[in-house]
C-alpha cells in the first residue's frame, strides 16, 4: 500500500475518534505495516492533525481558542497505555496522595505498579514510570481503598498523623464495605487495621 493511502486512511479514521484521544501506532496496523503507519503518523503530526506525546504515542488534540492544545493528564496517558497493553495499573506515591486530596503537589514523575511491561515514558517535562509488582498489589477491588493503601505506604506508619487518618476514614466511607473488607486482607497489618476500623 502506498504511503499517501495509509496516511489518508488514518486521517479518515481519526474523524471517528473523540478529540483528546490518546492513540498508538498499534491502533492503525489494519491500514499498513508498522513502518508505513509510523511514517503516516509523523506526517499527520507535521500537518498538525496529531500531536506527538512520546515515542509511538500521539494525541488527537482538542484545541481551546485561548489555551491552545489541551494536553491529557499523566493519568489519562497511563490509563491509555494500560488499555493498549491489557495491563492493570495502580497509582503510587504522590500521585495516590494527590488523587485522594491528601496532597496538593502535582508530581512531575508518577509511578504506577503494573503487571504489564516495566518502563519509563517521558511526556514533555513529565515522566510516567511503570514498575512491575506482585499480583497481590493489583488485586484491590476498590478504587478508593486501593489508593488509600498506596498513600499510606508512601507516608509510612510512623509519619501518619491524626488529621490524615481522619481524612482517610472520611474518604473510605465512599467505598463499598465489601471492597474495604477484601482490600484490607491485601494490605500490610497496620493499614489493614485502618481499613477495618472504617467499617466499624
């Protein structure tokens, strides 16, 4: 298939994607071999139809009249990579604290535990790192309880103050009881106690 044909087909298919979609070379392999798809995507980037976020990762941009290109969050990009790789991911560290509202710091380097490939991806000034972990760390069922486990691990048992514990107890009330019970079994003993306390 000639290159312009691959490029035209991809440009046509893009119209069916919502603006703001994170896309990969793999998404377009029905229209040509990897090499011709890569070249077609680069040409679409040159024509400003796509924005290149990182190697092999593109954005079909949503444009704001005043702000210009609206870039996705690191979380949106990480979730898109996980979907592509059919991998599970769990945010850790400052990212977990930030998502729970326990920290206002927006991390430039975010780390996710995964059962997919371990790697680091640089997106602009931000870095997304995927670290391999044991399946147990990815088995949490509740989004809030999973974040709480990672946030508490980040803070550390000896540094958790009463104010943070109170906030965590309030947050956990939004999580289903069965999720809290399940996830408590997966947590270290001191975090298990905090999760169980939220049920009583």
